[in-house]
């Protein structure tokens, strides 16, 4: 099984010209699930996802799935 960090990095690097096709679905404390477009992701490390706004940091354990054009291509089992 591919680690979420590796899956996110693959999208950011391998599909860098098509990141607008991808969405990250996360578990949110206030919303049931939140969707984040991949073009809002600046980088990822072993513990966090950093967004391009320079302020938002999301713990990587909150990621539920990655979607491409609405279809799930990775999900936490």
C-alpha cells in the first residue's frame, strides 16, 4: 500500500501540469469532510500538508482519500 505522503508527492510531481484534476479529501473537525484542490498544496512532509496560503497546515493523518476528476484513486483503508 502506498503511503499518503508518497501518493501526494506523486501527484504534485508526476502530474504537476494536471494538478487541477486532483482533490484531497480530509476529515475536518467542523465539517464532515473537506475537499482541498491540489493546486492549493505547496508541499508535504512526514507529518503535515502545507497549503499555499502560508498559514494553513493540515496533519497528514486527516487525509481520507485522493480523487482525480471525482473518482477515488487512493483511500485510507
